[in-house]
């Protein structure tokens, strides 16, 4: 069974006394959350792209330096809601201080592809959402799924199963979607219709495992993971 490399809980890692473990936890956190944070700043706070880039990076750098997330209590709510509250508080405080950002903490945030995030904002034509919590959640899910697709691609490639990923990409990720028949895909890749059916089913099962592995790593505890997983499954995760 293909699964991405095992990840310990991001929350536990962020709160670790071991600098290496702590750093790894923050890298996981930033990887999953930077796009939702950036887009939320652009949509809710109406900041321009440059300010959103700076604020996104500064927020995570300050969170590392000041240990924002060690105050998180899973019994009081989901981590993504806690993070968004921290973000709102951070930006409000920075604006009160006339935007004087302290570049510090000694941490270099991992490279972030802001051009891709900006392109997604334009592509999805986001107006002011009525429910900002739901908007942040939707962007968080989008980020989680994109990372799971990367995990699926890397894992299947390592196993020499590129045909499985190609089918998944063409049928489940392409804008053409169901307009392409299994027979079409078989002719395109030199496979029987039965092989297409079996390969797609296997890729979907593995993708589900990748999503749940990513999800487990970023949840505060088992109950949060179960609640988030149920919500994702209701949303149509295969």
C-alpha cells in the first residue's frame, strides 16, 4: 500500500523543545497554510499583492519567534480556526503599529510561490465571501488536496506506476473530466478498458490515503482529525 512518508503531528512538532523537530513542524504548517493565509489577506483585508506577500511571511516568522501556536487547545476548536484568529489579531496589531514589521526570529521561511496563489485568485474570481470562515476552510482544503496530488505523483512515480497517475490526472483532475471515456484513455495510453478501470480505482484509493495522511499531520488531535475527515468525505473525497 502506497503512503507518503509518515509525518508526526504538526502541532506536537511545533511545540517540541527540539529545534530540529520544531523547525520541521513549522515547515509542514507553512506548506499547508501559506496559500489560505495569503488569499485570506487579499480577500478579507483587501491588501495588495506585495503587502500580502510580506505579511504572510512575517506572520509565520513571528509565529515561530513568539510561539503563537503553543497556546492552541484542541478542546476549544479546530486548529485552522485558531490559526485564522491568530492571523486576524496579528494583522490588526501590525496596523495599529503603523505596519512596522519586525523582521526577526532568525528563521528563513521556505520559498513560497506567490505568483501561483495570485493566479488562482484571478482564476476563481473571488468576490467578498459572505462567510470568511468557510472561505478560509475551502482554501485550506484546496491546499491540502494539491499537496496530496503531489504526494500521489511522487509515490506512483517511485513505484513505476506513472500510467496510474496519468489516468488520474486526465480523468479526475483535467477540465475535460468525464467527457473523456475510459475507452478514449485506453487508446491514448495503450491500455485495455479493464486496465483503465482498475488503475483509476487504485489511484483514487491511494489519493484518499494521501489526503488523510496530510490531514492527520495537521490536526491537533484524533478527534479533530476524525471530524475533518468526515467533512472531507461528505464533500466527495473518493
